[in-house]
């Protein structure tokens, strides 16, 4: 597909999303709008995790570490002066004196994660396979421990609160669109071809002149930027959170979305987010019990988790590379055709 | 960069005293070879004679314990594999190493884009550099796919190709990096005599059309004797003989060590 067609496709896709965002709150209730916001945030996080984990084949368990950093950094930056005085009285002067609006706070959060990813990735991206998974898990643990102990900045294990609730549907959907466009442009470019080559066969990649570490590190770093952005979105959606909000449970939730959707395509990441979120919400509502008049399903608390687990197992048995595998639809396909 | 070697008379590749040991096993011992531009040189020897170690050391996949490798006037024995490719040595592997899940054309593009670099910001911003690089990469890819008759299979996953086509794909992928020296590790392994004949013609054509020097490791004696202008014989990591195909066939020591009859 030509450059012009790809451009038109992008414009159309953005217009459709903008239209949906505009009319959705009129069509459905507040609960569904909130679910859609969470899906957009998860989309940012899972798609950016797929960049490293799926496209370069470096299966990191540390993504949520960057999400946590993003949430705390942007949270500290956007806390009002009054909130800083009451919740974080020991914050250094240069930090307690500033309050940034949502957008710059989010971008700074992403950039802090970029710097952190370069520092952490330089040694870790030399590892492959299980080693890099365990090592990045170590990064997640370190972030968690630092957050708990940096009491002056984070209130430690106590809830960090007072973050303005600014993540509207528009912000979340807007950042999702930005994330998908950026990732698609990079993945389906010569740079993305280096990522895939490194994933497929490190030795073959080196034999055609591709340097493994820079390829992995650039994907890890770009992924970390959007992890930081997503963390800021999530923080400004929740308003209050603690280090425990960004730890193992959240890591595995995001990974299951990525793996179920298919981690070798951006579409797969998004499909995984929608499938897992919708299934969880539907099952969670079902387990409260149903009354059809003639017969009733009694409440079965906890059953949703079991059903969800079984569905995960079935998908992995019948579609081991996820629902989408390495296929893209819509925008991704237009960008992929005959480009670069 | 010294290009003195490119005039067709100088030395393109030279190893001196090249030694590589794995614990107590000396895989390559005081190896020496000189390859000139546009030459086709064969390296033969029984299994374990050091042929693959020689390839790996020259192409930067293994570090030598001693000795030097000079390519186009530059010492490369400490250089990373990717940098050596950039300098102009490309290789294939025994039994092929393709990017299996990628299509045939993507395999070639991954190599061709080496000479037309573009980065993440080019991709993000859609710079003129990105589009120029894409056009150049596509042009090389189309030309090379056509060279080996894989144009119709451009969109096929590499893993779905027949074995002979996989070998041809790996060959043009190496060529797509625009090497001055091409090192082929058993290009005809597992091929029947018709296919071997085709590979022989292809290697010659590649040398004539692209002006590259070629080193071939191969067990197929017909291929080696018909293709190479010069042959080096290795045994136990050492060079035991070097000469024209006729000289190699006539040498009693070579016959004893390698051809298996005195």
C-alpha cells in the first residue's frame, strides 16, 4: 500500500476513534465509560510491552516497574501545593515548589522512564531467554522496594493520594492512538525489521550486520516511555495508589493480555486487552448471580477467576501464538504493505 | 579505510598465525591464508579439521587466541561480527540460518538495509532518508530475488521454502550486504547433482557480476574442483597443502588425509 494510502488510513482511523470518544458517553452509562478508559490505558501498556517482549523477543517482566515509576513521577509532579504540604511534607524544595499540568507531567514521566530504561537496559539487554525474564523481574522488585523506602517522595507503603483525577476518556484514547501510531511506524520500518531479525535468530542478525544490543535497547527504551505514560494515565485515573498497585498481580494481568492477544502484532496486544477486560467484567458481574424469573443462578463468588483461567488455558492450547499471532488488521496492515 | 585491495591485484584477506583453542582442543593452529579480490578459493578437510572455526574467527563469531586477520588492510580479529559485515565480509552458515518467521523478501531486506541505514526517528517522522533507504533496499532486494528465481515466492515465509531455495535465499541475503568477500559454508550440502550444478553456476555468476571474492567450504569434491581457482587443505586445524585443483588431486598427502585412499 502506498504512502498516501497509509496516511489516509491513519487519518480515517484517528477520525473514527475521535468520533467514538465523542459519542460514547452519550450512548452508554458511566460504568462502561470507565471500563473503556481502563482498556485504553491497558492498551498503551500492553502494546508498549509487546514492542520488547513480542517484537524483539526479550521477554521482560519489568514493564510494570516503569509503569510504577511513571505513576509516581507524574503524581508527584502534578500534586497541588496544598496536597504536597499535607501528604509529602519532606519533599525536597525544588520538587515541592512545582506543580505541572497533566500533559507535561505525563511526558516527563515517560522521559524519566527512558533514562531509567537506558541505564537498566544497557546491562540487561545483553541477556536472552529466561535470564532476561528473571533479571527484569529483579528490576521490578528493586523498583518496588525503592518506592516503599523512598518515604519522603512516595509516602512509602502507605497510599499515595491526592493525584488529580484527570484521565478522561479523551486523554486515554488520545494517548492510545499516539502509542499505536508510534509503535506501528517503528515496527514496520527498517528499525522494526532489525527488532524482528534479532528475535528470530541473533546469529543470523549479526551475520547481516545488525547490532543486537542497540536493537534491543531501543525497543526496550521506547516501550519504557509508553509504560511511563501509561503509568501517569493510570495514576491520574485512580487518584490514589500504592507500590502494591504496580507489582506482581498487575504484571501478570498485563502479560496475560499480551500473550492471549498475540504478542507479535500490535493488533494482538489490543485484542488481548479487549478480550481479557471484557471477559473479566462480564464474569465478575455474572458471579453475583442471575435471576431469569423461572430459574436463577446463585452467586458464585470467585468463579469468574476460575472461568477466566480455563479460558486462558484453552486459548493457549488452541492458539499458542495468541488470538492474532503476527497478523495485523486495519492500520497495521496498511502500514506494513510494501513500506520500507 | 584502505581500498587498495579493490584494484584486483592486492590482498583482500590475510590471516597470520591464527590460532583458536577450545580448552585443550586446538581447532585452528597457525592458520594462514591469502585471498585476493575476485578469487574463488576452496577450503577442504575432514570433519573437525578447523574449517568452521576458520569461518567463525574471520567473521567475528569467535575470538582467536592468537594471530591476526587483516581485511582490506584493516586488522579485524578483535572486531564484532556486525562491524565485520559492514566492512565487507558476508557469510552463510552450515545448514542455513534464516529469519524463519519472516518472509523471503524481508530476509533479504534485513541485510540490504545495512548499506542504507535509517533509525527510529526516521521511521517516526517519515524523513526523506527513510524513503530513500526503503527504495534502495527494495531495489537491491528485487534484483537479488530475481537473480535466484525467488521473485514469485517473495511473500512466502522463509521456513516454508524448499531446502534448496532456503540455501539460495541465504546466499542472496549474504550478498545483499554488498560484501567484498563472501564466505560460503557448505553451499551444496544436501543437494542433488543437478542442484549442485546450479549452485556452482550461481556462485560463478555472483563473482562475475558483483566482483566479490569467495571462499567456499564444501565436502562435494566435484563442486570444489570445478569451482575453485585455488584450494587450501586443512587437517587437525593446520594447513597441510594449498594449490590448484589439479595439484590438490595429485598430492599424495592430501589423498591420504582427505580423499581416503593412498
